[in-house]
């Protein structure tokens, strides 16, 4: 027995679809299948290609075309009158029996026949049909193809023109349906009203952040390291979070006798004074600004940017003008304060004390240091007033000094440090274009994030901390275009702030997937990336091609290394001239290229992998991969302008989500309208009942 497209039964274990698990045995006297055992029946095709093999087990096959062969035996009467085909394979004669469930084989009908135009309208009758498409002529295979008759038009069973009906009534002459009268007939043109379907214009789809890649910050979801939900349970750091964080820091400070003495009254604590101080810290977002200053100057320690080192502390005091050359707040005094507030009390083996770095300041220790400095710097004031005065004078505005004019600009460090980290999110990051761009690259970014998070698991759990982040930036080649400090700064600023910096230490030092996406966005925003016009002028669509074109032009100009390369660093806080989505697209493409080179076109993590070779040009594939890999995409298929200005209509599943949200909003509006109508009706009924009751009482 044989079947179409089957494999060698003796090698593969029988026919495809066979339920037996027994290995077939080739019968004695029959050779194993070869190419001579393949027969093609007319008119050909895959289903008419039969491969024969000998197997001991009978085959149960659902193929539409099946063939059977058996040896010819001289004198056998079985096949005498069956009209079987006869073939010879080697020195052996065989009979063939073919069974096919194919109703009709598709044959080539030939050229489309040319139809003759009618001689005149009057000579064409509805009963005259098209002739047969072609006469029965045998083709090259000697077969007369079956050509179906031309479809018949529906019968004309009425007059479609009012004028023809009127002519019949006036003259009494019968006019055959579908024909015009033989005599002259006057035709009148009439204008019929055109039906225009009234369709309401569909409201444009509205992008909503709750449907975006940033949604886990508010709602949480499965993520590497934690749920991804911030302590604010929102997309920005909330005032409620700052209030609770201040309570945590203040509780830790009041547990220290060295700090609680500032509020002692007899044997107790002046609660009213504590309340006033706390309110003054909340006022004008003073505590939130202290939070920002602390985070920024922590980044001076590139390897441990989560606590403030002594060097960063000294730099802050100089930039703010707190340090005095001669006076009570000189460098020695400030260093003494640093050591004093860094002393831990209580059980040194407790979880909090273990998380508290012994050589740098935690958040509550920094707050204590500012308090102690203010008390000494402004001795004639109450502690709370001194703290507010120092903060407003030295951290809000540039302090007066002999070296600088009064009211001059603040230092660059302090200017950046006092910026609200949420401004970048609200003004640059949380946009439709950035969200949809990240959605387009989400598969690669998610795989990249999980791969690097699993390189150095902590306690058996994958974590994406600073070490993995720096390795990713290095592997992708981004570190060549920016600085290590900028990378660290973006890592720290991308984290959502936590209420407790000691109990949430593990979460505080790692990035969730959404925070990882924000870090890439911040990094792109700190870089001075060529515009689309600059790319077009160089004939490039990636940063690597732009740099190569720039180098080539420099060499052709004979300037070599003397020709300045375009700058790649952009100061934080500068006015941005490009949309973030456009800059982020260039950064993402450069990252994918770097990973493709580093991992030879394929990034594998466990059983999952992503193909990255299409982010390389054919020349780069030959250079780094050895040859050009086939792919559905290629580098020239990526369009910066298109991908950085996507809309919901261009991302199908996001468009469906937006449409569903619009329907739900419409349903809610209807429900509100119905509830309002019922409320008004009930009010009117109650008023009517009250009026009737009053009339009855008056009567």
C-alpha cells in the first residue's frame, strides 16, 4: 500500500496517522523503498504522488488518493478482467490499483474565449444565451476538459420603464419584456431624490494611561521582583505617600534620645511643637524637595546610589552655601554632624540596622543632619523656625556670599536636585506616542529585562538591580554614547518613591519592568540625538549608520579626527526640542543592534528566545554573524517617523481596548441619564403627593 506524501515506513514506523506503535518489518524478498517506488498519477500534484513501502501491519489511512500494488503471477485469474495498470520495477512486474476520492481534477481550461458583441439591441432577445465557452478539444494529455456552461441571466418578467407601460396602454400594442417599442418613443428625464444614509460621526479614540504599558504602577501585575505597583498606587508620587514617608522618618528620629531631646518638656514631649514642625515640613512641598535632594546626591556614589556618602554630603553643603570658611558651620563641624547622625542605636542585628549603611546617610539620618545644622546656624531661633529658614534660604534660593551676588543662580547640581521627578513623567513620558512605541518593542524589551534580571538572582529570585542595568547598557553599546553617572541617575530617578526605605530595601534597589522602561526613556532624553532631518541629510536611519556616514565624510574631507563629532550628551533640565518618542526610537534601535552583535543575532533565556539579526544591515550581518540571515523584517523596514508617531488606530489590540472603553463610557452615560430621569420623576411624584396632601388638609 502507498499514500501521498508518506515517508519511508520501514524507517519512520509506518504511515502518518497510523495508530500502531510496532515497528514495521520489511517482508522477505522485498527491497526497501527507493525512488523507483514513487509513482505519479495523472494529472500530477502532491496528492497524486504515491510512495510504496512494504510493512507487516495494515495501514489505516484517510488519504484521498491511495494506490495498491501486488506482484504479477503467471496464470493468476484474479486480475484478468480488472483492467489494472501494469508496470515493471527492476526485474519484477506489478499490478496497480488506484482509488481516489477526488471528484474532479483541476485542468487547464485554456484561454478565455472572446465573445462577439451583439449586432443591435433589437436583435438581442432575452432567450438567447451565450454559447458554450469552447468546443470539446483534447488537450496535450489527450483529455477533453469539462467546461461548465455560462451562467444564465435571470428572466426579465416586467417592464422597468414607466414610459414603456404608458406606450402599451395608449397603443394597445404588446411590448416584449426587456425590449423597447419599434416606433419612436419620447423619454422623459426625471430627478429622483438621492438617499443619503445618515451616519453619526464616530468620536476619535482617546488614549488612556490605564490601558498603557505604565498601568502596573497603579494596578499592579505579575512582574520580576515585585508586583510592580508603587506605594502611591498612582502614576506619580502622591502627597499621601510623602505624608506617610515623613511619618516613618519622624517616628525613627523620635525613637532616638539624641533627637527627641529637642522636643522635651519636663519628662515628656511637646506634642504641639512636633505638630507645628511636621506641618511646616509638609508646607510648600518642603519634605518632597528634601526627598529629591537626597536622591540626587546619593547618585554621586555610582556603585551604591541609594545612600548619601560623605563626599556627596560635603558637595551638597558647599553648593548650598551652608559651609562657612570661618564660623560655627565650618567643614569640621559638618563632618562631625555626619558622623553623629550615622551612629546606630539599639539592636545592631535587627533587620532595620542591618539595612542601615554604617558609612553613609539614610533618608531619616539626612533629615536629622539638616535639623542639627539649622539649630547651630541660626542659634537665636526655635528649632522648627531655624530649619525652615535654612531650607528656604539655602535650598530654595542661592544664598548670599562674598563670591557671588545676592540672589544669583543656584549651582547646577542643586538646580537639578530640586526639580520634581514627576515633571518628566507628566510632560514627556506619559504620552500616546511613547506608550505605543514601547508597545511595539514590548516583546524584545520584556525578554531583555527578564534575561538580565536572571543573571544574578538574589535568594533564588530574579532581580533587575544596578549591576544588571549597567551590564545591559554596556552590552548594548549605550555606555559609549553617554556617561556612567547619567546612567546611574536615570536608574535612581526612574524608581517610584517608597514610604519606608529600610523595610523596602530590596524593592528600593531594583527596577520593575515599568521602571526599566522609564529608565530607557530618561536615558534617551539626556542624550543629544540627531533629528530626523539630520538623519536624512546623512542618508541614515540608525545611529550607527549616522556615525559611519559622519566618519566617512570627515575622511573624504581630509579632516580625519579634527572634524568634531556630534555631541551625544545633553544637560538635564535643558529645553527639549524633540519629542521623547523620536529620541527613544533611536535609542531602542541602537540597543537592539548592540544586543544582536553581542549575542550573535539571538538572545536566549531558558526555552524562550528572540531573533535580533534584522536589526543589523546585511553588511553588519556578514561582519558579525558570518552571513545574512533570512528574516521577514529588515533594517530598512523600520521607519522612525512612523514608529515615533503611532496612534491607537495603528495598533490593533490597543484600538480594540480603546473602543471597548468608549462603549463602556457611553453605557455609563446612559445609566447616569436614566438614574437622573428616575430621580426627577420620583421628586415630581413626591412633590405632587405633598401638594395633594396639603390641598386635602386645607379642604
